[in-house]
């Protein structure tokens, strides 16, 4: 039974990584590409690490602290780095996609300039 659960977790992780890769290729601008790269790939890699942790735990009776630390630091750093990269891109003047509906930071930017 645990083999089926581990397999499902690994397949879900692979699905999210593949969808993240497709999103990086297909999305139109830096901001949506960063969203795909930071959110979906973080979830995908985390699921694969969780599957590896469960495999080591149930098949070999080993509690891998390295896998737990990897999951923790990945969940902590990847979304923050994606946010900071997109913020730096916005501040340096990288344009939004023409089909973007809303720019929440534009009003804040106008208030600061005035």
C-alpha cells in the first residue's frame, strides 16, 4: 500500500515539474514565467523529496534529516526568491504583458513619485 502512495506522490511531483517547465516556455512575460518557476516547481520538487523521504523511511527504516532540511529550505527560499526577482524586474522597468488586466504597484509608484 505504501508503494502506491509513494508512487502517486512521485507522479504528482513529476506532473508539477513538467507543468512548470511548460509554463516557463509558454507564458508571455517575466512575471508569469517567474510564477510558474517558483510556485509549480517548488511544489513538484517538494513532492519528489517527500516521496524520497517516505521511501527511505518505510523501505529502509532511515529517517533522512537531509531530505527534511531540503524540503524545509526549498519551501522557505524558492517563493521568496521568485518574489524578489519579480520585484527587481518591476523596479528596473520590465514591462508587463499587454494582456495584463491589473497593475497593483502602479498606484503605489505614482504616490511615491508625487
